[in-house]
């Protein structure tokens, strides 16, 4: 709690919740533990952002948000992670579903086009051109959605996988890829 007291004294405008607590390979926090801990974050920031679940429409997140609402705890907006296919309409529809379910603005804190079947040397099925088309559609659309506070493309390749190979923003030397240059221009 000393760290949280120090953080509160700084009056940050935004505080992000747990990272992928519903994912066993990430923070892997039981929902009851997260609900209990959430009271420690109250009043620290003007915008207290929900945990960023791997599945923001899943049981973990729905259970968490129901409990937070029942307890009257602060949770001002919803963090979203999305690593799906290259359908811009499906992605934007998913954002609308999340917004409609929780009735709070969204922070899309991680998103990219991913092919989760691209493992063990299998190439990513999406081309950079397809990812560019996705990006050219969804970024301007999110800029115009009143319920999206902001977004951030996930710029790095996936560990031990080609799942995000066509979505990387930087090459191995740290230079912008053509996709990175497009993202920077949007």
C-alpha cells in the first residue's frame, strides 16, 4: 500500500488495471483476488481503467465487472486487448459489443492482426497488405468513435510464433517497417 499511497499523491490522470488476469501465461489472477484488490485502487486516478483481459467479453471480465458494479467501486473505462483476424468490421463490431456490455468508454491498449495457427515455422496467413487495409480502416474508425478514448497497436512479434509476423511495426534493428510507417502516419 505504500506504493499506492505514493501513486495517489502524484494524482495520475489514468491508472490501468491488471494485465490479462484471465490468461494463465500472463498475470493469471483469480477473479475473486482481483475483486478484493480493486478497492486498493479507488481514488488514485481520475480514470481507473479495468483489467485488460485476453477475452474482454469472457466470464472472468463479466464476473469482475458485475462485482465491481454491485460494490459501487470505481471503474471508469474498459481496457481491451484484441488479436483477431483481418476483418475490420468484426473488430469494430467487437468493440461495440464490449462498449454495450459494460457501458463505459474503451482504451484499446493492445491490438493487431494475428494468425494463432502460425506456430512451429508455419508462416502467418495474413499479408502485410491485408494488415495495412485493416489498419487503414480501423484506426480512423476508432478516432471517430465517441466511446474509444485511445488505442495502441501491439508492435512486436509474438514469442516463438509467427502469429504477428505481418503486424510488426519495427524490424530487428528497430527501424519502422512499412506497416510501422503507415501507423505513424495515421
